[in-house]
C-alpha cells in the first residue's frame, strides 16, 4: 500500500484543512448564488417588464439610430426613381464610393483624462453662430423625394439653429421658404444661367427675402451622366409609366401625397417637363469663368461662397476673386466620376487658407463622426445633402429632425470620447488618414499642373 502524506489523505477524502484556522472545506461546495433552485414568482416579477408596442412611422423614426437606418426606411417608402435620384451618383459611382471610404479609412487619436462632462457643438460660420457644425446643403427637386420638401428642411434647420440652403432647382420658391422659416438662417444656392438678367433677378429676390449668403455652384458646366436616372427613365415630374404605376403599389403613401398636393414647381423657373440632364444642359452656362465671380461679388452684398472647389489652385483663385467661403465638394459624386475626394483635399487647402476664408466641406458625410473628422482636419463647417434627404424620405419634417438629432448626438459623443469639449480645440493631431488615397502635401500640390 502506497504511503500518503496527511495532506494527501485529506484531499483524497474530498476535504482540505485551512492552513491557519484548521477548518475543513468540502471541495465540491458552491457559492450560494450558484446553487440551483426553482424560480419564485416574486423573483421573476421585476424582470417581466413588457413595453407597450410602438407602431407607425413615428415609432420607426425614433428607433432609427443611424443615418443608414433612415436610408433603409427611405428606400421602403419612396419610389425607385426618386430614391435612386438621391442615392445615386455619376457613371460607375466610383467617386461616391471613395468619398465614403475616405471617412471609413481614418483613425481618431483620442486624448484621455480630460473633462468632457459638457460638450459644446456651437460654432460660427460666415460671421454668425450656428448651434451645430453642419447645415443643410442645397438639393434639387426636393418635393419629389417627399411632398414636404424644402419646407420640412428649412423648418427643421431653423428649429435646430443651423443654416438651410435653398437650391436654384428647389421645388419651393425663395419667398415661400422665407415665409415658412422666418426665424431661420437661409442661404441661396445659385446656378449661373446663360441669361444673366435671369440670374440677377434671382439674386435680387434672395436679397429681398433676407437670405444672407449666396452659394454659387461651379462644377456643372454640363450634366454628369447619372446612369441610375437614365435606366429609371427619370423625368421631372415623374412620368406615370407602367413601371412607376407598379412601383406605386408598394408605396401608396408617397403617391397619395404626390398626387394630392400642388404639382411640382421650381424656385426659379417655370414648370418644366423633361430629364434632369436636359434641363441642366439647356439652362446652365458652360462659359462660366472666374471673371463671373467678380461680377457676382459686385452685385451681391452678402456672403459669397463658391461650391464645387476640387483643387488648391481653384481654392486660391476663388478667394482672390472675392469669395468669403469655399465649399470643397465634388457634387456628391454626381458630376465627374473619379473626381478628387474633398476630405483628402481638405488638409492641403486648410494648411494655406485657414483663417483667410471659410472652408466648408460636403460629400460623403453620413455620421457625426464624419463631421468631427472634417472639423479636425481643417474644415470650419460642413454640409449634409443625402443624409438629410434620407430623413426627409423616411418621415418628412420629423425625419429631418431625426437626422439632425442623430448627427448631433454622434458628434457630441465622438468629441467626448476623443477628450475634446469644444470644436475650437479639434486639431489635425486628432485624426490620422489611413486611406490609400492620402492627401498630397501642399508642396507637391504646387507642382501639379492646373488644367483650363
């Protein structure tokens, strides 16, 4: 028989003696909390908390946590032609895809042990305060997306304390937007027409209606080839073909609103019937040059912003010709496919022009984190286009409100997690671009040939 030590014998018997107190503890014992028992009713009662079901469009909007959630709702509620007009881009949509990748392929560099108990998102843009570091970009044919259109956008922006930009191709007039959002900060986006007298008339109407900023778009010498619109047979207003009637059967609310409200009309032109591309090519001026900016500077007394800047050289020239602000934008990828990505251009432009003009960025923004990244890399302000339209299509005015709520809460949370409580404290050190399409240095940009 093998010889065992006393300790070994005790372990074999299923017990061990505590070294100091001499107590014996069974090896098989379990904490009281892990001993199984039959559940008691009074233990289960606090766990049985059934929420009252929340149904309807308002509940779905409330459950939307991201702009992508709103996009999903918008797609279900909007006919394909109208949804694709918003969602799509030019040709192979490479530019739009790269714009999103630019925001995805970056790294935040947070600071810790900072007091971020209160994050302040207020900022100033073009001489006035904005409650949030983003505004609503100009979008055309907006009442085609959802019948409340520009009225919902301008009212939501006014309620949030941010700027709203009415497009030349908007489906509400300058005067109506001013009347529906009298306390809002309204900007007017201008496409210069071949008929300069007509352009001057629009400028004067905007000034008379109290719009404080004129945003001239300069990247539409001709219309981009938006293949989704071509394939959908997209016209203004939408044509009631067999395809659209079948599509309507799945989205009756959209068609009911469309057919029972005032027919689409435009902010700046008479009723039009045809394709978007034909309208652009027939009305907009392909001879536009920087000399026209000098003319605009003479006739417009408010803030003058140039939208569609895609190179450092053009940014410089716009400022030299009197621009109070520039919008780094490739039209949301809807004009030139494989165009420069604004987020990648931003550090180069900011390195030279920060403080000399207001630097605004759009294209690709789908979250509050995107907005914070742009601000850190040198933007003074940002604009949202598709993100706002997804909310509009998802739920009208309430959907736009929800978009603003989502973006503002995401931006505040991102800043807090980065250890920053004021927009002014964001710096390029807070962001590192990881994308293969990294920005060139300012010195390298000087060596790039400028076309045109």
